[in-house]
């Protein structure tokens, strides 16, 4: 089976996430691969980014020192800019829009996803990850919860598992999982493989995935 | 109506073993001058209610480094490994709350609301000691309001009555905390005469503000 470098794998996931995001959708993007996805949006697609520290309509990173504003950051603490139509609001208003189901998608990382769509992404016991930030609110409240993650952890340890063994972020919250090799959807509570890349076989996916899943009748093979 | 005070006058108002809300998210929107003054003061045993504890020896991290805090309630302490270490050594109590629940609990505390039910956290270890109930077929957990003895905040501008406006993402928890403390203190870059701010742009009406600390522009950046 093909071995991808971590950077290649992450770029492939980010590209696939970009293709999934709805045109004119309002989305919240987590740190890392989710934020990378913005760079791979097709020219005819536009999204509006919400950041939970209180802004709708996040613009790109400042390109010049003049564009840099100390009091303008996203939830990853990176400097950002405004776009026409941006707005600011307090944190309760921010999470009101998150919790009430108005936002189209959130893209987040995962440590484990279970075959029933449970998500663990905030705490590795004893590793100094202290607090969920906004992750629990996002995955409970946003319409489409897209997990963007490497298919396995370091050393090939499965991340898509029968039952999460790490502290849960939320129960039955995940709608889509995008890895460098596969796309899974949760349909009526069942995990379904809907797509895999052309450089792996169904057996390869099976070997990397301890979660039980069904294979979609109209399974897509994505040429890479 | 807000009183205009100096940093040291405010410091003298504060008491050890009290609870203090501090505005800000990742060091943006922090009342930086007051935090520095508390770090170098004789105060101890503080319960700090803030989104995060900054980074080691920066922002609220200074209060961790100087061992001013006995307990912190917030959403994400990971950026401060010094706080993590003290927590694992049992020297600092950390209460972790999902961020939207934290914001709403402070809002409730400021609004005379006795608590609320949220679907966030159902089935997780953060909700294991709280009441869970089903409403119209959906599961929720009970969250109690959060209040504090003091709120120490940052705003971009105040008028002399204490009406506040904020700057960009430095707003975050500041307007919520202004409403949820017995005594609300705000570091402001500028104080302008009443009437200079448009009534339409005021985010926090002066009823919520007890003391203003004017900073020279740049001091609290």
C-alpha cells in the first residue's frame, strides 16, 4: 500500500474538505488541516468563516504590516483580517449561532471517531490537554460535522474505532469523516464508506479501520 | 455611574480569596495593566474566571507564575503548560467548561437567570455530576449561572458615565462579564465626554460599570 508523507496526507485531506464545503456556506474551521482547506477552495466557491471568539466573515491572514491589527485574531490565535460584511459579537452571541443549528458546517480534528459517530478530540489523559474550548458546542450545534483526520495515528494505530476509549467530545455527533484515503458518512446512525482513493483497496481500508462500517452501493473511487 | 479610578485605587479594592472574572481570549481583550499589578501584589487565593490562563508568564499566565490563583474556571488551559503542571501536582484547581456553556452561564449570571439546559456535554465526563433531563425528546444538561465578586475587563473606549465600546475580537467575554459581577472594573484606552459615543454603537450600557481605569493609548495594547 502506498505511503504518503504527513504533509502529503494533510494536503490531500484539506483538498477533499474544500470540495465538500457548501458554496456560500457559513463554516467554522478548527486548527490545522481544517484551516488549510481554505487554500484549496475552487475559484467559483465562496464560504463565510465564523470564528467562535466573536466574528462572522473572517478574512485571510494579513499580507502586509499595515493590515495587521493586534485585536483581530481567530480562535487559533492567528491574526486575521475583515472582509466586506464582517461583524463582531460577544461570545454568548457567537455560541448562540453555533448551538442553534444555523451554521452549515464545522470542520474539526479527531483523536478517535467511533462507528456510531461518537467523537473524542479534546483530551488525551495525562497529556496536558486541559479543556474542550469550543469543540463540544460546535459538534453538537452545527448542521454538518466534518471530521478531518489522518486515517490512523502514529504507528498505524486506528483512529476510526468501534468505541471511543478517550474522553468524549460528544455522542453521535459526526456526519462525515474525511481521511487521506477515504470518506465515510454517518447515515441513519450507521457508518458508511462512500469513497476511497485509487491508491488503496477496500482491504487496505479494512486493515486501517477497526470500526465496523458498510460500503456504499454507489462507492466512489477518487483518482489520485 | 462609573467612578474613574487609578490602577492602584482598584488594587486596594480587591481582596484575597475573592472571585474575579477576567475578560479576554488568548490574551486579546485582557485588562493587561491590572493583571500585571495583581501579579506583583500581595493578593492570594484568587478564583479566576476566564476563557484561558494565557501563556506562561504572559497575560493571565503571570498570575499562574506568581501563584496568585487557587482555582480557575474556563474553557481551554492547554496553552499554559505551567498551569497544567500545577494542576497535575494538585496545586491548582481547574474547572473546565465547554466554551459556549461558559459564555451562557456568565450571561445567565448577569441576567438574573437561575440556570439553563444545554445539549452540549451530554454523555461526556464534563457533565457527569450534573442533572440531565429530556425535554421534547432531546437530552440536555443543567448548567448553573456563574457570577463573581469582581469583573476586570478591557474596552477600547468609555464615555465618562461608563458606556463601553470594544475593538474587534477583543470584545469576546468582556460584555458578558461586565453584567455578571458585583463590582465591574474596566481598563479603557480612552475616556470621552458623555454624548461623544453614538447611542447606537454602545455595547455595554453604563449601568453595568462601576469603575473605569483610563490608560494612555498603547498601555493596554
